C-alpha cells in the first residue's frame, strides 16, 4: 500500500469494465489500494476525534457471484474483525463521484435504538449538519438527499423508517463529483475528509 496520490478519471472508468472478474481485478489493482491508503491516513484522526480506536476495512465484495460492483469503499470502525454491524465511517466511489459517509447500515443491531436517540434530538441533528452535506437511506444506491432539503418532518420520516424497516439505513456525509479538482490533490482531499468526519463526529457520539 503506497501513499495516496489522488484520483484519476481512469479510476472512475473502472466501473464501466464489463464482467465481474475483470472489474474486480481492476478494483483490487487500482482502487482498493488508494482507498486503503486514504483510510489508513485518516485512522489516527478518527481515533482521536471519536475516542475509540479505529480500524481500516476494505470492501471485498465476496458475496458477489455474477454482477460486478458499481461502487466500492474503505470503512473505519472500532473493531478489528468487521464494520457492518457497527456505526462506521466510509470513503468510497461510484462511477460519478466520491463519497465520505458516517453510516449505520441495516446489519446494525443498534439501528432501532439509534433512530430513537436521533428522533429525540431532531433539532440538534438538523443544526449540526451543514447545508452542503447529504443524506442517504440506502448505501447500495448512488442518489443522495441534500441536507438543505431536509426539514424536521423529512428527518423524522427517515428515522422512523430506520426504526421500523429491517433493511433501512441512514448515512450522512458529503459527495464530490469526479470532475472536481480536489480529488486530484491528495493533501486537499484528505483535509476535506478530515473536516467532514469532524462535522459528522457528533452523529457517531449519539450511538454511544
């Protein structure tokens, strides 16, 4: 794993490679090492921010048998063995953009309790998230909901869904278009990730 040198347009084009094996090979060769080096770089910062020792996990897509992945990521969570059941942070990419998330996904056993906590703190949650951030209710889809469009009613709807629907998830963070110059600049991109995680850190504290 080398030092992160920035993303190229070719990195995003990996998601157009047909066939599971060919795309997986390109992901393992080009993308996973970059995401791993970003996460490794950010790991001490996140450990300091959250007060929990963080560990790096790189998506392996092992369950896939036929369809090639349309996105990939590295995650940071407070367990060496796995991250899906835990609240975690992600840096990853689709063909169109890079994403930086705080995530509680459907495998998480604290989902219901977490939804309750956020429902009880709706106003605080709305005010701590800046307008250029976005929300997602399904990590398997590229679309996101701009925070500027999320009011108390909309947030309540997302959180009730998180509480009541087995497959529901909640993610909050930022996305960066593949056209944005910041992704070519390692220093600027890593700083962007740090400030994003710093802003999302209170959402992580609500899981405790």
